[in-house]
């Protein structure tokens, strides 16, 4: 089943994101290689694709896991969590309807 991992950043998270990004992205590439990643990306803090110094307000990952417990464990071990980027992470089941 798919699970949505919805994360919200702390204020001024950009420097922490930049430091932890390579390890964070590597994990996403692993999910993609396993055919389990539906979509992943950050939420720009301002209404533009490249927010520059404004940074990001959070992230969304939708991926396939065996259970909610497995999805939560994966989210809890994210390098952004370890780096203090996120102040809140919600994991919940996701049902693909479209496209």
C-alpha cells in the first residue's frame, strides 16, 4: 500500500536541508530503484519553483511500504529528521485514484 509522508520544516531550515540533502535524496533514489516511489519533493516557502533563500516549508513523499509501521519507521530515520529540519512528520495511508 502507498503511504503519504507529510513533513513540515522548522523555521530557517535551509542550511540544515542543504547539509542533509545528499543522504535524504539517496534514500529516495533507493525507493525509486525498488519501484516503490510514486512522488517526492519539497514545498517551496514562496510561490515559485525556485524559492532561493526563502527555502522550503516542508516535504511530501508518497511511496509503497508493507505497513504503516514500516512507513513510519522509514520516515523516522530520514536524514532530515536527524538534522532537525522537520518539526512535524505525519504518515498516513494513501490511495491512488488518478491518473
